């Protein structure tokens, strides 16, 4: 059988990422360029089209390319128009993504939410392979989510399901830019953990090496820094870790009671340094669900990593534009 | 084609209900007898076996009966043993339901959680017919739930999914007998509404005909009574109604963000008198989810009613023990 190719693109707040996936299941030519999000939606589109051009050239065989898959933060409707939930791409909402790409390259275009597509990559290549029902929490700048039901990505009738970062774990809690209060991403995303570190260090009477550092240079605090100090048993960093883990456990518990997943996958940038989160969250989850249901669920770290969005976008191309049974 | 029959049984805290469903889609011989739950699990089992005997006799054609379906409160494992979550049936946990029925009647036995089966009935005969993705909240003594994904009942790998009544809407709130705090059933079930009525009438400085009545005879308060006074614009009854509706809206909002359902079905005893709940909850839900997702969702009242559990149990018999495409 002739080898077919798919181009997958992931639009991130910082970088655009591209990948080429072959019908034999191998991916190659991972490419990255700056999003230049601050220059507005038009610039992002310009860069997106540029990266697609580069990827098509790298493919070496335009006739073999089945189509282009695009992952974007936030919502995207079935016509490929960017919707809400993409706050870190100012001016992106309303961009007719599919139409613009189709116009320029005359190839079939598909796509979806970036984390939904990363979930698809986790299902086909990652820790979710062979798992019938799982949920994916991507702990990044915000928290994105994805759901797999009966071995298939579940997107809902309008491609919008899986907003797991906006499960409210404290309805009177911190305001979220989605309009709700107490969304789990306010506590357990990278941004949430940094904010917890700032407030805990300001409030807490206990002095610690970590809280001293935070007060000296609040602008330099990252989730990675927090977990560096957690590893050193810093008492204030540990308070931040336990608070973030408990709030995350509440959201996980809700997904356990609702979906009874076989697995909860935790991924995203925070998990690079915060491996400890799995162990701690696992202790808290039974307080926030039926332990009888949770008994059948394990928490696992995502495997595919930062290429997940682009890879998932390319997988989607095969799913939609070919009858190939993808390996 | 020869007509086949299924017996469906619903084990309720007060009544056992039986139904006979024919492969032409018609149901008949609805029968009810007391559960006598207070006399313990053995008595419930004795009554269950008795009712099955009555239903088999009513079928008139034992050879046409494909099997027996049983709906039970709480969990039931794949071998048909009752698990947790059935607090209103003391001594029921651990009963090997399928095995006992099989031993006595030598017919195939299946079953599941009562509300999960009522969701199946709603999907085949009710307001959920033709709806790809919906969630069902049964507002009864507690709150049960069911989930339909891609036109099929979703039960999770272990038949335990859909515990929508135990979505926590206030993690620091009222303790629930499931072990969590602030479960939505503590506020929006029949019991929850009565408890709100008692506490609001005790606390509130505002006097009203309703609060007077509650203080005089707290034992006579029911959700139906609350909604009788809501209809008359009683100010304290209205506070209870809005509080219950807001808490319910929080749980509904979470299911919207997670599953993006096309429909939320509200059923159960509370909805007999509380039709107003739909209207009020519909106003609150957008505060607790992405309005952009909720735009694609409608709230509807369940249609099948109190026979849903037994009917769903009978439908399950056809699904499992025949290759008939059920009408």
C-alpha cells in the first residue's frame, strides 16, 4: 500500500508546532516557530500559513498528503472558526482557520481543541493505548481536558466537550476568566500554582527559604521552582503543593463519580517537574468521590508530551480523510 | 416473527415494580408490591422473587420470556451482587441478586442501577429519543443519574458511571452519607429540599404562611408542599426554591463543561410538583459553565415517569439476550 501523509499543527501561545505523520504510524520533521501572539490574530494566521508551507515542503511528496490538521486553544466550530476560550491569543476568536488554510493550499483541513487532540495522541501512542475510558488533564498555563469513551475520543455534538479545567472546585472561590468562580485551573495549572505560591508566601507567618525567595523576586516564581523546593521539603512550598493537589483531587473526584474512568492521565508542562502530584492527588481523590468507583481507576502521567497536540491533529486527518485503519 | 417477552423489575425503597415488555415495543401488566425494606435484605429478596413469580405467571407464555432484568438502587457488579450506595435498603449490600433469581427461575438475568436503567427507558421511549448525548438527573429521595453518549447508555467499564447526585457543589458544605461534602443531592433532592425548608424557616427572620406551617408541623414538610407554596409566591418557599435551583444549576453546569450534552433531562418525584425548577435552573446554569457550550443544550422534563426503572430493566434484557433490533 502506498504511504500517505498528514500534516499536524498545534497553535500554542508561545510556539506553533508542526509534525508529519505517515500512514505507517511514524512521525517526523517536528518543527517549531514563534506564534507571535502579541501581534494579534492576523499575525498568528500568517505564521500558521507559513509553517504549513514549510511542512508541505518537508513532506517531499505533496501528492501523498491527505490533509492538514490544526489544534487550537479554545473552541473551534465545525466550519473551523475559532471561538472563545483562547485568551492567550488576542484577536484569534472569529478567525476562519479552515477556510484560510484551504484557500491557500487547496487541501482538506480538519482540527479541534489542542488538548482534545493531545488526548487523541495519548490514546493512539501514549499511556491511554488500549484503555477504554479515560480523562486527560493537561496542566499547563491553564488546564485543558479531553475524554475518551469506549476507546474513542468524545467531543460532544459540537466538538466542545472536555473543559475539565473549568470544573468548579470552589463555587465561592477565585474568579476565572471564563466567568465562573473557583475553576480548578485557578489552583492547579502552572499559573494557579504560581498564584498560590505568591499568596501563601505573603500570608504565611512561617518563614522558609522558598517564601523568602518568593518575596524577594515574585516575578521569577514558576511551577518548576515550586517543585524544586517541594523536593527539598520546604514547608511553604509543601503547603502550595498540597493545596494545589487537593483542589485538583476535587476535580478528578467529580470526573470519577460522573464517568468512572479506568484512568486519569495528567500531562502538560506542570507535570515535567511536578511528578509528585500524582502520588499526593491519589491520596486526596477518595475524599471527593465514591472510593468504590475510584478503586477501578489509576492516575498516570502522559507519555506523548509536548508534541501531543500536533500529533493528534495529524491523527485526526487520517480519521477524517481516509478509510485507513490507523496503526 | 414470534413475539418475545422480557420481565423488568425495579427495586425501590418503598415499592417493587414489575413490567412485561414485548418485542413489539409494548409494555403491559405493570404491578407493584411493597418492598418492606425495613425488614432487611432477606425480606427484600423474598419479595423480589415473589414479584418475579407473579410477573412470569402474568406473561402467560413462559417459553417466550427471554430473561429477567432488575434495577436496584446503588451499585451492582457484573456478577449481579449489590454494592454500596443503597442506604435506603438496609442489609441489601452483598446480596447475590442475579444468582438467587437464576437459581429459582432458571432464566437469564441482567440488571443495573435503577436510574441508569430509567435513563435507558428515557432514551428508547422518552424525551431522550433521538438525542445523541444527554444526562439524566432523577430528583427523588436522593439524586440518581444516567449518561447517554453517542445514542447509547454509558455505564463505564464497571457499570458505575453516572453518579451525578454526588457531584459536590460546595466542598465545604453539608456532609453526605457517601462520605463527601456538599453533594448536590443534599440540596436539590426531595430530602434536600425538605431540609432547606426546615433550616430556612428556622433561620429566616421573614415570616410567611409557609414558614409558619413548617414550624408548626416540621414532620409534614415535603417537596410537594414547598412547591405548592412556591406557586403561591410565598417568600420563604421561594428562597428554598432558588437555593435548591442554584445548587442544582452548579451540578448541571459541571456536566455541561465536561460532556457538552445536547439535553439535560430532569426527572424523579420532585419534578412532579417542581416543574418550575427547569425555568429557574435554566437561568442559573450559564453562571456555572461556558455559556458558549450551554447554548447547544436544552433542559427537558423526563417523560417515562415512575415506570422508567422497570421498563429500562426489561429493555436491557432485549439488549443482552437477543439480537432483536429493539423498536
